[in-house]
């Protein structure tokens, strides 16, 4: 563990071994999902924070991260990771659809 400083300058412990990756996939444009960010420790925490701040679903899968963190940025995910990534994308699409439906219900006149 190492220390980092939060916005209010209070020390915070950071797991320097924690890893995170970010994938991007535009169904109409990209042939497959690709790696857009990766990092360990503070960088991993920032990747997760940016995702959460932008209402992007975050999933934990240490085995998948171990495979994906070996890729270069902008690399298409390898075939052996497709099944796991497809499962995550399916989860994200379903979650987004539910969120949109809930928002539509809240915004529709009664």
C-alpha cells in the first residue's frame, strides 16, 4: 500500500497492486471492443473514478483484467477474451436499458 492525497488533503491508502482497464466499443464503428486505458494503483483508481463520475458501469473481474492489461492502448481485445467481454457488455447494455426505462417513467406525464 502507498499513500495518496485526496481532494481535502487527507492521506488515503492506495492499493498499488490494484489494476484497472477501460474498454470502448462503438457497435456501428468498431469491429470489436478495444483497450482505451489501463493502470495500477493510483492510475487504476482514477480510471474507476472517471468511469463512475460519467455513469459508466464498472465491473470487477481480476482474471479478465490480468489478460487485458497485457494489451497496448487502442488494441482490439483478443479472441480468447471475447466471451468474458461479451458478458460484461451484455450486462452494461441491460443496465443502461433499465436506467433509460426508469428515467423515461420519471419524465413521462402521469
